[in-house]
C-alpha cells in the first residue's frame, strides 16, 4: 500500500477533525493518508471520524513508545 500523504501529530491534545479534514483534502480519492500520533484520544476519535466522513480506515497499529499509526483511504 502506497501512502500519498503522512501527517505526524504529537502532544496530549485531541486530534482536531479540522486537521484531519485538511490532510485528507490533499489526498486524491482512492489515495491513502497516514496519520502518526501519540494522542491517546486518537484511538477512538480517528475511527469515529472515518465513519462520520465515510472514509475507510484501512489499518491501525501501535508502533511503540505510545505512538499509533492509522491508514485511511479517501473515498470521496
């Protein structure tokens, strides 16, 4: 799977839906956005955002030291 764009967000604030919207808007339909974050809220917030926006969460993994990796396919 080839990633079109990667964003890395660190800190103890919850990811803003606006940040995700800006990032996914730069990805062509069918393309993949990679989100790297150590924000604990992301575990629940990103899957909910994907359902709400109708984008496809392809994968989630913990990559160590509190960091998580999400792959999201832009569907619209």
